[in-house]
C-alpha cells in the first residue's frame, strides 16, 4: 500500500512509493482514498461509488491544471515570437 503526505497548503497528495494514491480527508469524516490498481473485490457498491466520485473530481482537477498550463505556454509562446 502506498503512503502519502498531503501538503496542508495545496491539498495535493504526493506519492512516496510506486503506486499512486488519490485521497482526501474531510474534517470529522473517515478518509476516503484509492490506490491505483488496488483489488476492488471487497468493496461495496457504496464504496465503489465513492471511489468513482473521488477519481472524477481528481480528473477534473487535473484537466483544469492542464488547461491553465496550456494557456500559460500559449501566452509565453506568443510573447517570445
């Protein structure tokens, strides 16, 4: 199982071992996390739905970051032409 540390200032999980873990802790709630490639057989339907929602949120976050980087690169490219 991968161990991760969250930076309290940016909330991004950092990998410390080979597998990636996506997770988020909410105040007063148990932490929900997902290890990429983990065995899914023991998870309930509710747990699977939680993992899907967590991963969809992470995909949205990654997509927004990618769009920001594309815009930044485009602005730099046009400046240095």
